[in-house]
C-alpha cells in the first residue's frame, strides 16, 4: 500500500489531500486522473534540497506529464523544462516557462521544430548525431542565428532497468557514441552557426543504483576535459534524469540523497552549471487514476476478475513495461480476495493487476490505481473509440478541473469525408 501525506485513508475512505476521492468521482466522473499539487511541490523541493551544494539548474522532463497546470506549478517554483518535440515546446511556453529555461532534446527533430526552437530562443538544442548537427547549423544560418547546442553522449553504460527504458547503451538509438567525440569536436570548429555550450547524457529511467550514474559521469567528465583541451568553453554538464520512484512497496526507491552524495563531489570541481532532468521523480506518485468497478466475474477454475471502466488506454505501463501499480479500494473492506483488475479494451494485455490481493469491493465501487502521475495521461489513446479522461488537481481543499473529458464530437473533429 502506498499511503502518503497526499493519498491516505481517513477511516475507511481514501483521500487526496483534504478531499475524498469518491466526491471527485461523483463530480467529474470516471475514469479520472487526480493530482496532488502539494506532492508536486514537495517532490521538487526535496530534489532541490538534495543538490543544494551544487551549482545546478533543474529542467522538468515534460514527457512524463505535460498537463499545462503541472508545468505551471513547476515554472512558478523556478524550474525549467526539458522538451522532446515542437508540441512539448509549445506546451512549456503555454505553461509559463521562459524560453531561456527550456532545453530541446530528441533523437529525431524535424527541420521545422529546430527552426521553431531557434526562433523562440531556447537555452540549447541537444544534438544526437552528426547529421543533426549539420541540420542545426544549416537552419541557424538560414535564420541568421547562432545556435547553442549540447552534445548528447552515449556513455555505453547499461543500467539495470527495463530494456525499453534503457537509453545509455550503445545498442540503443540515443546519443553520439563516446568514441566519436574527438571527430565531432573537430567538425564543430567548421560549423560557423553553432556554439557548443553543453555535454549531456541520459542513461535510462528507474535507475536504483547510484553507481550507474557514477560510471557514466566519469565518462562525461573525461569528455568535458577533452573539450577544454580542444578549445571549447562548455558551460553546462547535463546529467539527465532517471532517478527512481517507488511503485511497489516491496521495492522502495533509493533516496535521492544517495545520488547527491555520490554526484555532488564528482561534479563540483568542474566549475560549471549542472543540469538535471527529473520527470518521473517529480510527478509519478503525485497522481492516481480513479476507476469504477463495472462487473465482478469468475470462471470455472475459480479465477476472479474486477472489470473496471479504465484500461490500457488510460494507463499503458502494465501492458507495455509489465509495470507494477498498486490498486487500492477507495472504500476499505474488511475482507479481501485474489483477483485480476482488468479494463474494457479488446486486448488480453488490458490489465492493471494480475492475481493481486484486493479488497472485496462491490460492483459500482471505486478503485484507485496508484502512481499514475508519470507516463499515464500523456500516453493515453483513443483506441476502441475511447474518450480521454478528465484531469483534476487538488491543493488542500481546493479542487480544479485542469483538463476536460473528451467528447464524442472531438473523436471525429479532424476527420474529413
């Protein structure tokens, strides 16, 4: 059970901050994403406190949760943003983030996205190939601008995490191989419209062991020293994100302080600003997905199911990554039984939990799928003609609708006969 200061039981009823979740479901319907503003603020402050001894700049990784109100919450705290597309850049700007606090990442930026970022004046573009560097140089020249770029380096460090969220291995598509950097530095001198301002890495997500960060940082610092010998004045070292959160109480996340203890002494002597890109760390446990039990069923071998009104269209992580999410009854029951919690989608992979001990709730009651702040709403879809859910944010007793539920008309509004 993932009770916290933000989602907790009062008696038999699950609350978000000071609001009962059943009240929110009654007002806004289900499925429904519910986010605690206090959780967002406290997660950001804990991260900043851990790395307070290091000159740094935190850029929230927008891909984790790009709701405008989430972005604005972090912007008001002084946080920047890491974006991966023109759409995420637009969202960050709409959320109140200054362009000079935005870094543009992504292995496949289109020409129009590069031009857009240069026109608005982002802090830097992170290049992941020689071809991309040439494209940025060309587009910057056409616009009469000098592009500030960082090189995303693939340090060839394979962290122990799910293979789909490993990004620092030479087998993956991300980054420039560390062995190519001397050649890249030489070519950069020939590109008159580029200015190298940073070196960047990102080794994956849900990295529980700080030693993987240490190994990758050793390589990043070696390349930083090489850049200095070749005459470049790098201003930023970007460590990326990937700091872990707890999804399963039996597998608690390593405290962020453990990472700071290792990384601060390594990075401080470099004398530059360090950029961090936490995404999941800031938002994962700030939200739940509320869903209503449509049917209870069992088969001839005694297997039990809760069929609920949310599915893989609202949270694809269990199907895509085999991820664990706690499932809690919004109203506690004294009895439990073992069941699968499954959705209405026409796929066998449409489940939230298999053979899980669940409160013996009844049809019509509510379940809360926990830890749905990251890679839930942003990865939602209209598969099976589903309407994307509403999203609300709670701050103490204050409740705000921050995204309306989609309508049937919106499903077809862009289609033409």
